């Protein structure tokens, strides 16, 4: 951990030239922050939503079973899209979608509204009503985005599932969520070849006990087999009249399955509290109606749900979605998108900056990015050197601004790293361009945002500064889950939520995340439960037992390793895990041993992580086994 701390921690504080006259002092921030730590603060933000029946109390209950604005009624769809009807925003671009082939499709807010209304009738015709889950295993094409909003309009909670997850992972989610409908596409292009998503859906539903209907959206015109009575093509369903739902504040809006030590758990956010927090933080981080915003994190992850599907549309920004990866047709495709559409706000991950910084700098210099005013990053810890690369190389631009000199690559716009977690629902830390903008600490996720009572504590729960501790939240936040697994509830101790991450908090409250404190893996920002890899490995012939854990990786931050007892072929085991769990979970190494200690898996994982990350030797009979695994990894 000491090596990682040296890479991410910085005493330097930077005020970008364009924000020279906007930065506030630490004392001003401290006063604003201190005064924000009350329910009344969030009540003021909730007043920005459109309520059909205004709530009379801000919150009730004790953590984790807290409900915000419990007696309020609202239409989630009206608050996301419908709020703009009759304003100048209604006929401006809402969605700019670019396919991997280079085709661009643009939809205004009125276009998106018309699609969502029509598609809500399609969903109703397929039996979807208020409270019925709809799972999406599809890339965010315009039709898929409109279908998600259509479900929101009906009061049907959604779960977008990352298409990089395998059929086994999808089956587990289907059995847990029990959706009325699963939405997919025939196929989507990846580096020029079709990825046949419908085939993965068929395998997943062959494995799952729960059997939902399937709606197939045509993307590539690939011939796919339809199961009679189960599968329906979007164009073949006749819409029925469908009313816009008005729901209670705690009504489920969406959910995501989250990786915990013990497996996947469904975390569900309620409409009123979540939309309050989303609308507030989206404005604070810098989005406005005239912005063109490009986010590379897609729905399927909390950043993509909150800051693609909900927040930017609530604000009225133009949202750019690119279907492909960062390297196709070339490593400059993201720079090309930003130049072509005059992007003003760019949100990506620390992992993406790592890989982009290693490409030919000429590809970056060939594009004019002067319209950029903000670079936002998230997902995993950010090393100082990559923050500086983005600040100087990407963010300086070509035109002198105040005291920014392009020829010296002196920097011009903020690069703001922020902390997010599915359970929190939104970003919860960061220097805020449209609110509390404080000098940026390179490598940090910034200070806590107003309204979030965040601290770093030691093993006894005492605040610590300047050294690693546990990241905690000391009071409820509006987007608290309304449904959750026991693993989330167990993280609440004495009214304090332990986020499961190590971090360092500086004296000026800047927070430097250091990765997970449990054995959940953070791979390229994705939370991967070790249980999923172990289940896939133990289904393979010859494997008696398996233990999965993460090791430090310079590109992905963390990468999986699987230790198995038995006689296996490593390449075959990798293939099985890749297909069952997903490509993101493919192990970097398989360590095959004849035997494994007869100890609980959580104990084995924790011993391996403690030794490999912190150099802490295991006790008793585990010591020799841990050292042998470590030797095999060298």
C-alpha cells in the first residue's frame, strides 16, 4: 500500500487558469460544508424537483432503513425529460449517438420524448406495468435509451447490465431480479465484427430458473433465432395506450447488482431521494443546458446510469454516446468525437487515462479540443502522473487563456477526480465547478461534497489525517438504497456506513482513495465479486476448490488471480471464466496447487490480499500456503 500511496498522494494544490477567479478558500469551503450537514440542506435541493404532492418531512427511519421525503409523490419521467417541455431546451439536441461505423444520429428532447412515449406503449403491450422489473442487456443505442426512459415513464424499475458480463452473470441477475422483460439487441459491432448479444441471452435464460419475455432491438440486422411465445422484435409489437406513472418517493427507480465478498447483491435506489441527489450533483459538477457532454462510462455502471441516463437529461445538456471502444477505428477516436461535436465536458475513468497516455501524442495534437472546459474522472484511484498528463497534454488547448500558455503546456481547465459508489448513487467527493471549487490536489478525489458527511477513520472509528484509514459516511444521504442485500446492511456500524475502501484524508479534507479494504476486486473501475470467479472455476472438470483475489496491475489498477486445487488446463479455465463471468473478469494468472487449506474462503482471500498488498504475513498453517502462492506469482 505504501507504493500506491506514493503514486497517488500529493501535497501540491492547483488552480487552473480558467478557474483562477472562481476558486474559494479552504476556510470558505469549510463553512459551506459544515452548514450543509443537515437534512434541511437536502430538503432545499429536493425543492428543485417537480412534485405532484410535496413531502412534509425530509426523512424518517434509522440507517440503513432510511426513507427520504417519504410522503411525497412525483413523476420520475417528468423530472428527467418532461420538465423541459415548453422551454427552449425542448427542441435542442438531447442525444448525439455515434456508432462504431461512424454514423451519427441526433435526437432533440422532443424526439426522445416521442420515442419514450411510444415505447412505453410497447412495454405495456408486453405486460410491463408499475413495479415490474425490466433488465437491459444491450448497448445504449438510441432505441435502448428511449426504452429505458419508457420503463421509467411506466414506473417500472430498470437494471442495465454491462454486455461485457457473461451469460452466467446475466443468469444470476435474472434469477435475483425476476424481471417481467429482458431487452437486448441482435448484435453490436466491436472492432468491426458483430458481437451476438442475443446468443448470450439465450444461454443465460437456458441457465436461469426465471423466464422473462425478451424484446429484441435490431442493431445490425443479424439473423437471430426467436423463441416462440418468449421473444419479440421491437418493430412487431403494437403499442397500447400507456399513462405516465406518479409514484411514491421510495418507489424503486433502478437497481444494479454490486460485487460483495459473498457474491452479487441487488442495490435499488428510490425515485425521490435519488433524483434529488442526482439533479444537485449534476449541476454542481459543471453541467448546464448549453453543454455538450461526452461520458465514456455507459449505463450498466452507476456512473453511466446517473451521469448518462438521468442527470444530464434533467439538466438539459446534449449527451454524446459513442458505441465503440477507445481504440477503434484508432486511438484518437475520443479526441475526434470531442472535436467533431464541440464537447465542453468530458467524463472518463482513471484507467482510460492510463491507457490513452501511452499512445502516440501526435494523435492528440492533431485534434483541436479548445471547446473543452472540464475533464472529469472517476472509477478507481488516480496516480498523480496521469492527472498531470491530462491536465497539461489534454487540457491546455491551443489558445492562450488568462495565464495559460499553450506552447508551455501549462494547463488551462480543471481535471477533477471524484469518488462514486453504487450504494451512494452519485459522486460524493470532488472540487465542484458550479459550487464549491477549491484548489485541486492532483491524485485526490477532492474533498467531500456539501451534504455528504464523509470521513476517514482508524480501526476504532476515530478520524485520522495524513495516513490510511477506512472511508466512511457518518449520516444518511438522499440516494440511500431502498432495497439492499444483507452485505450492505452489515456495513452500517453504530450509525456509520463503512464504504469498503481505504483512503487518506489530508488536513484540507482532500481524499486520496487507495482501493478496496475488503477482497472485492476493482478491475478498470468495475467491482468484481471473487465469488463469481470461484463459482465458474469450480464448475470446471478437475477443480476441487478455487479462491479468487486481486493483485495490483499498472493498467487496470487491479487484476484477478485464481488459485485452484486440482488438475486443470489454465487456458481452458480462463476461457470458462471469460464466457461465464465476462471478459473483464478473465484471470491474469491461474495458480494450480495440489491442495488448499481447509479454511473458509473469506479467510484465504483476506490472507492473500494482506500479504500481497500490505506485506502482512499470515498466521499459523496459512503462512506457508500464502507464501507459496506469492512465489508462483513472481
